[in-house]
């Protein structure tokens, strides 16, 4: 089989493709069904909350093995562990089968616990827990470049030269350095990290400053939005864990972001608010597609959303931007539903 984003291809003995297969996933990223190009259901998988497969109501279980959180179920020797890169996960226990490398930071939990014992609301996609560097300082890039998860470093001795020599996987515990992955800017709500709203906002704004320096970024925006392209109306992202409760802002409780066209609720026009909605995956591509192209250009510059029925154009900005192909599957699914709605 050959894996691609959202499914896989199979081949015959001559090396020619003889089947295209697509995952149907739920909001947690678990592969619930596999369908072929004709829409025929080939596999159905149901899970217990911690990822164990419910055999009695699942079908064609052995068709393919990428299941809970999209990770590979390894049935070697009957151990039935999920390969989640940093650690092997034994879903039937349900625990990790090896200690968390950052166990000392979570002494109030078992070092073998999965998602703090709350798998209905939380996921642990790489075996690590997201934490933050409070001052938002940008150090550099790993060998993969400016893409994917945002890595956070707590070691003052690490500099750009150190970072550039390693891949993202190398950084996870390399030589005892204290690194982690920022997969969600609201980690303080999930894992007890001591961040205030300003510190979380500093991280996102630092990221946006580096994004604007990336090769091709300025050229694309000038070509698409015209030679007057600039961030001159952008007053920064403000992380506010309670903004959806601010009645003056008139935003829905489920909103991840809100672009302010006029002063309201103690904020200024030109600011973009980021909420404590924990379902948002904060990768480079997701943040760029949302903050830059939907919120800033769609709402603040182009005025989409001022007229009834034109909000979808801001979503189209995200779908057509150069970062869209690199966004997570959950983000693509969310955008697809919003455009359909």
C-alpha cells in the first residue's frame, strides 16, 4: 500500500494501482471507515474511548491497520500496541507501556496515563504533551523547515545552530534538552501549564512575524491581493480564554478566532482574538490559513462577513491559500463542512 493524506492506494503484482481507498474519520482523527473510489464501504471500525477496537460491531478488521488517531495498530505477537512514534500505546489497559519522558512535570498523574485520563476530550498524537515557552522568542527551524507543529524549548543554551542540525523527531528528548511540541495553544487548560493569556498570545504573534519572512509569502500575497499588500491594519493576535463570553463582541461560543472591524468589548479594531476552544490544532499551516487569509484578509481587508451570505468567501481564502495542502485533516474536514453550510 501507498499512504497519502486521507487514505491509501493498493497495487497488483505488476506494480499498477488496483484500488484507491479513503478514510472517513471522526473529530478526534480516528479512522472509522474505509471506502473505495465508488463509495463502497470496505471497513468499519468502532472504538472504546481509549482506542481499543470493538470487535463485535467492526467489519473487515484486517483490511488496513491505521485506526485509532490514524496510528498503526501493531498486532505482532498479539501485543496489539499502537505505534504513536514517541511511545507504544497499549489501548486495552489503557496506558502507555513505557514511562513518559516528561513524567517529572506531571507527578500528580501516573507516568503511564493516557491523556490525563480524559480520552473523550483530549488526544495525544505523538506521545508528548504540548507546553510553551512563555516569552515567545523564536529560535530557529529544524531540518524539516518552517512547517508542521511548533516546537517549544526551555533550555536557554539552545541556539539556532543547535536547532538546524536536528530533525523534529531528534529534538524529542535529544541529549536531555527540554523540548516539547505546541500542538494546541490552549495547553494550559488541558495539562495545567502555567501560562497566562498574554504569554500564549506572544507565542502566536512571534510565529506570525516569522511567517511573514518566509520565501514566497510576500510574493504570493502581492500577486493575489495586489501591490498594496501589507499588515498595516493588523494590531496582533490577542489570546483571550473568555472572549466568547464577552457580550459586546457578539461571537459564537464555538469560535476559534474573531477579527475585530471596530472597537468593542475593550479591544481595538484590527486585533484578532483567539479563544480557548481546544479543538484547534495549532500547526504552521492551520494558523496561517486561518489568521492570515480568513481573519485578516477575509474579514479585515476584504470585508467579508459584512454582507449577509458572503462569509464563505473568507473560508475560500483559506482553501485557496498556499498553506492549505499542508493543513491537518481535521482542519480540511472542518473547512469543507463550513463551505457546505
